[in-house]
C-alpha cells in the first residue's frame, strides 16, 4: 500500500511539472518595438496552484491596472485627429494587455482567489484618478495625444513597480515570468512614448 501511494504521489508530481512546463507562451513578431509583451505570454491559466500572497496580489492588482490602460487606449482611439503613431501605440497596448488580463484571471481562478480580494489601488500605483480620465476624455487632437502619452508613461511606471515587487516576492513561476516580461516590455514602451512625446 505504501509503495502504491508513493508511486501515485510521484506520478502526480511529474504530471504537474510537465503541465507547468507546457504553460510557457510562444512569441510572435510584427509588433512595434517594446510593444510585444502581450503576444509573448500564454493566455492559459497557470497549471500549478503553487502561489503565495504576493502572486495573488500581483494578478489581482495588475488586472485592474491593465483594465484602466485599455480604457485609456479606447478613449484615445475614439478621437479624430490623433497622430497615427500614437493611435498605433494605443492599439498595441490593447492587443498586449487584453490577453494578459485573461491569463491572470485564469490564474486567480486556478488559485481559488478572486480579482476583488485585494481591493482597489490608489493613484500612487500609477492609476489615473477620475479627474485624470475626464481630462483625457475632454482633450482633443494633439493635446489629447500628448496627454495620453504623459498619463500612460506614469501608468507604466506604476506597473513596473508592481511587477518588480512580484519578481522579488512571488512564488508562482508563471506569474514571476510575466512580471519580468512586463518590466522589460513596459520599460521599452516608456522610452518609445517619451520619444513620441518629444515630437508632438
């Protein structure tokens, strides 16, 4: 009986390790420089529930953070007279962050946690206030493009801080890998946005 139990446990562990290895995403080309973090990550839930509090907080808060970035991008994309380089950037942000939201929602479900468990973030995390969002909504033309870039730079800096916290304290390998990808990609995006801002 003990032998059978040990064998079953070993098989279960081996299966979990194989599944975890299969959760690694594939890369795809054709995106703007610094805008490929969404296409390089898997949209499937983590295969292991080996997550600590830092992992749950990272996924929960980053979902909220990404959701606002998409809202900001949608606001900009609804406007006329925006520099096409800025609209392309907004479209890339949406394309990158929507699958990451789905991925993190899958993790939270897998871990038995909900995205509302950690509450809402404050402005210090790079989140825009209601007034900020209203200002973007009301802006037009070049002013709107410039404001979007300024706000998104701040927003990205908050995301990088959150991702660095996860990279340091997280336990789940998939979540830590996504955090490192976000750090690299959004640092590059900030450089791209600063360059665009200087030309408007």
